[in-house]
C-alpha cells in the first residue's frame, strides 16, 4: 500500500507541477505537494492496527489532513504562491498532523 501512496503522491505532485507553469516557485509546490500527500496517504492507506477503532481513528485523521493539504495546494496553485506563507502554512499543517498522529498512537498503546 505504501507503493500506491507513493504513486498517487507522485502523480499529484506532477499535476501541481504542470498547473504552475508560470510560477517562480513551481518546484517548491511540486516537492511540498509530493511530500505532504505522501505522508498523509501513508497514514491513510499503509498503516494498520489490529484494533478496528484505532485504525478508523487514524484513517479519519489522515483523511482530514489530506483534504486540508490538497485544498491548500489547490488554492496556492491558482492564486499564486508567496514563499513564506506557503512554507509556514504547509509546515504548520504537517507538524500538527504528525503531532496529532503521535498523540493518538501513544494513547492507543497505553
């Protein structure tokens, strides 16, 4: 499943690359989209637990952050990218996702 997540992330990153032909930060959006989509899709598709409830919780969290990051990348793709705002918003969303994921996994392991 991690291969599927990587393939979807790569195709999405290529889509963002092609959508930003005139942008000076074209490569930034491509790399940012690829990494953020891969991280959230890995949590949604590749990770699994034996407990059904914990698996559903983690997939819902991953799905919400996946949707938020996709919307954020689409907005930045079509409205124009300002480097500091893109890095701050994308980085903050990814750090919050990792923190929430860590806290939920830690709570489930107790």
